C-alpha cells in the first residue's frame, strides 16, 4: 500500500509489494515502546487507542516526507512501523543513499514524537526482497539504530568533556605569556596545565579503550600492576578535586601487591571511581578507600562516600554509556562505563551498593597476579595433556 493512501500495509503485504523491486531497499523502522508499556499497565483497550493515534500520526508523517512510490507497513497490535524507500532518485537510476534514509527517518521520528509526545526508537538497514524474512531486517535495523545512538551519545559527551581541560590549558598558557608573572606562580600554572593535559590524555585513552575493546581476546591480560602504587597515584591525581570540595580523602595503605591489569588502566579505573565519590559525596564530607585481601584470587577495593548514595533501581544503569544517576550533579556518563569495560576485560568487576558511611560504596574486584598465573597453568596443562585413545 502506498504512502499516499490512508492505512499502512501489514508487513506480509509489504513484503509482497517489495518482491518486484530489484536490488536492496533502504528499510526504515520506528518503534514506540510506550505501546507495550501501556498494554501492560492499562490494558489492551488503552494500548489499541494509542496504537490508532500512532498509526494515524505515522501515516501523516509518511505523506509529508516520502514519495508516492515508497511503501509503509504496520501490523495491528505491534509497536513497529516500517518504511521501504523504493522510489528512485531524481536521476531515475539509483535507490536513496544512506544520507537520504537517515534524513527521512529523522523527519518521520520527529513528527511522531511531536504528535504523540512520546519517545520513539529508530533504525535503518538495507533489505533484499525475497531474501531473509523482513522481521529479521527489522531487528537488524533497530539494533543498528541502538548502536548509532550509543556512539553519538558517547562522542558528544566526550567532546563536551574535552572542552574543559582544553579551556583550562589555554587559559593558563595565555597567562604565562605575561612576563610579569613571578617564578613560583609560573611553576604552579605550568603544573596545573600539565595535569590538565594528562586528564585530557586519559579521556582520549578511554575513548580508544572503548572503541577497541571488542578487538581483543577476553582472556585476562598478562600485564601486571602494583595496586599499592596505583592507589598512591590515583590519590595524588584527585587531591585537588577533594580540596576544592573540602572532602577528606583517606586511603588505607597496603603492602605491595601485584594484580593482573595494566598499570595505567588500573590507575585510570581508580581515579574515575574515587573522583566520582568526591564529586557526588557530601561537600566537606569523607571518602574512604580500603582494600580487602581475604579472597586469594582477587583484591577488593572499596570506595566509600557519605553522600546521597545510588538508588537501588539505578545501580546497574549507571554503568551504561551516557547514563548518570538522578543524584549526579555533573558528569557525562563515560567514566563508570569505562571502569566496568576495562575491569571486565581482565576478568574483574565493579558493583555499587550502600556504604557504611551512609552514601555509596563502589566495590572494585581486580584479579591477583597469582590467580591468573594458576588459571593459565591449568589451561596449559589441559592443552598439553594426552588425549584419550578412544577420543
């Protein structure tokens, strides 16, 4: 059924309409999650009423954006709305390019959100008529859309975060151009600019850590770090942040201990979590860092603060890219996501719970060097073991 008509086709009819199209077809998908939530909370009658409104708004949006040859589809009782861009370009030879598909999808989604006052999820892919079922392509489109939204949110947040150290570095360097500054002030300004450049470097390293994470094996890395030294380095890095909020930072010293993670990454993990506790704890309060070594396979680093804590319903979500708790006063949602990704890569973990100080406790588990060595020894032994003659 064509976009110029009133009702969308059902997906089976849409598939049949596309059978005569040669080559791949850009497939745009819009999902309205509120339809499913309404069905659960308020019943099918309310969900069907909302679906009728959504279908009408979708048809109006399609008429405004699409050409008469393009097709639209929707199955009754579904929260999925589909567009197939089959109209040729003005040259009359090619199907729409990816830029055209994204533009059309954005305009349709904006019209729906304005008409319904609801959030919509979008995605697009290319569909080969007569190939895989259209339902599989719809799933691919939504998955692709989710990845694109996550990447956009990450790089948008990263760009915003990089502006702060860049502005600080530029400001201090411009001041240093003044010949009237005394030697002591000059050295202090240089030290601040240097620290800001290191912070910016850590953010860039974090970007590459996330983007390259899936290119490496999940088996724990052979890198070794000294946990005691990483705690000292992290404490030095966040002392200015603690002083700015009059927070008393206590790091319980430990004996030298080797853990199975790269030293720079371990320091970055600790800086992110401790700085998070300083920012979201109580101004003039306390942050305490301690290490539990009762588990022979891993070291447990606990970072406690006396702030408002993290609501139980948010304790998992705050580790997702771009997510922040409702009590967070600032931040981009990058730091904690990076912490979890780096720890999981080496077989560690991070969790949040309530703290004895009254705020939040972040529990960081890092594999000990000895535990990883034993695991590798066991694996090597299995690989070297002779096979059973009957196997």
